[in-house]
C-alpha cells in the first residue's frame, strides 16, 4: 500500500517496551524508519511510522491524540501487535483499558490491522478491531472471532518457517499426609484429575527439594538435551519459566552450580530490556524468567524450554513454549525441511499435556454467554478448588518420561 501510494505513515502499538525495539529493527530491514513515541512533531512527520506501547498511550492519551491529529488519518495505518490484549467489556464500555485507548486513538485511521499469535482470552471477552460472526454451537447462538487471515502453526512447520516441538513430560507421584497422622495417600501426577489435588501436585512437583524430585529431573533432562543440541547448533540456548522471583533465583543458582552461564530476568530486574537483548545476542546459556519473555520475545537461539510454573492457562503455556520455534534466514539455509525440532520439558500435569497435543492447531475463539462461561470455568478448574483438604505434600518421586510428538509430524511423512 505504501508503494502504490495509498498510505503515508503507520502507527504500531505494542504491549511491552522491549517489543518496540524488535519492530524498529524489523522495519529498518525493509528500509522503513520507525520513531519511538514520545518524540517531537518534526521527528514524527519525518518518520515512516511511530511506535508506542498500549500503556504509554493510555497514560498520555491527550498528548498522543494531539500528535496523531497532525497526521493525515485517512492515509495512516494502525497496527495492533498482540491484539488479544485489547479486550472490550460490553457491560462496562467506559472502563479504562487498552482496548478503549486503541479505539479512541485510531477511529479515524484508514485501516487497522490486528496481529496475534494467541487469538483468544481467558476472560471470554472479545477484542477490538476483530470481525465477529454468529454461530450455533450446542444449540446456542454464540459469537466467534473471525480473522481475515489465519495461518496455523502446523502450516508454518510444514513450510519450514518454524520448528516443530517435541515434549518430554516428567511423570511421578506425590505422597500426601495429614500432619501428626500416619495415613498416606499417593497421588499420580499425570493421572490426577481432581482439580484441588492436580493443582497441589503441580505446586509440589516444581519444587527443587532434591535430585530425585520431579522439578530437578525436569531441569537435569533439559540441560542434557541442550548439551546434545549444541553439537549441531553451537549457540543454542534454553529458557526456564519459573513460578515467582524466589523460585527463579533458586533455579538460576542450580544452573550456575552446574557450570552454565545464566541470565535471570524478571519484573524487578534492573535494566531488564538490556539484559534480554544481551541474551538474544548469545551471551548466556540459559534465560530464567517468570513472564518477561513469554509473549513476543524473539530469540531464535532458544531450543529448549523448561516449564516450571503453576500457571496452566493455555495461552500462557503456548506463548512460553513457542519461544523455541523461531527461525532465521541463516539457520534456514543450513537445515532441511522439516526443521530440527526444539524441546519442551515440564512436569506431567494433565492440563499441560492436553495443551501440548493441540498447540499446533488453531482453534476458533467462541464468545460464550456470560452464564455459560462461568459454568465452564468451574468445570475446568478456573476458580473451583474442590473440598478443603488439610493435607501437605511431603514427598515426590520422579518417574517415567511421557514423550509427545505433536500432530503435525505425520504430515512430513507424506512429503
């Protein structure tokens, strides 16, 4: 559209400051100059486009509106990166949120493009700049978010644009006891579907108590796999997603004791963006984080992910594991199709294994009626925690590894 004279400038909205740099670098590769906002009026007019975070736009809404007002809106394009963040609540349309900010700033623009790799929300809200259609499901009329273009991960894998993933789930059992009482109850990690017990088992499984614990076995196997991969991919690296800051620090300590160079980055880390950039350039073997790099973070050298957190929403899991599917032109020139797989290591939590089986398949986002959505949350453990169990997990034991190859792999056999 630029080449054909339909557009003059564009504005890119991102959910995180660290992503602005990635957009700026990618645009420069196309010969386009993006200016980070806030900037002077002269700089804004001279640039091909502006870069701004949703939060920054919301904080300085009036100032940004004035600057965008100087642009010719009917010749501008607005790009919403990770557009699923722009949730809209029909029951509270005036609530302060990124969705309302984006709409207010871009309503006069000629075109709005929403981009997302996770086109759904856990709160069942729709997001703006998304087309909706009515569908009938289970005898009920519902709304479905309908993208104008959908590229499934398995299509990208078959084309060689991203890597396939293989999963290694560490199974085991967790033994529970009542304090001061001799009774015992052994609960299998992979086969426990009672929500309160499943959640309790996962909390116990990610602890780093000793070398026989499930969490430590996950880490050890992930380290061995990274060592193997480095024989053919010398600068390959790993990512560990931890539960909280204390947990992340404990994991980083263990990795350092095993002789690895580790970059620990979390929300309270000084100069977090610079440290993430340093990891992208290849100065550490492992990146340990909580949620700083789960979405939008681009580091093609990542080949191993250890998922050691109690967050088991599908969106967070898929965002975390897909950090390891990225390719570059340099890597693509040296690898045949299908590309060499990356690997995900995690405790054998039933929900995580369910997500792993379908991660490469794009599923439609259905907006269910509020009452139905709340009932669905209860069934799937969104808020329900089962009966009160005054028990404490006292011991776990790492068992077999459950290996999952994802559905797209048989497609390669047909080529």
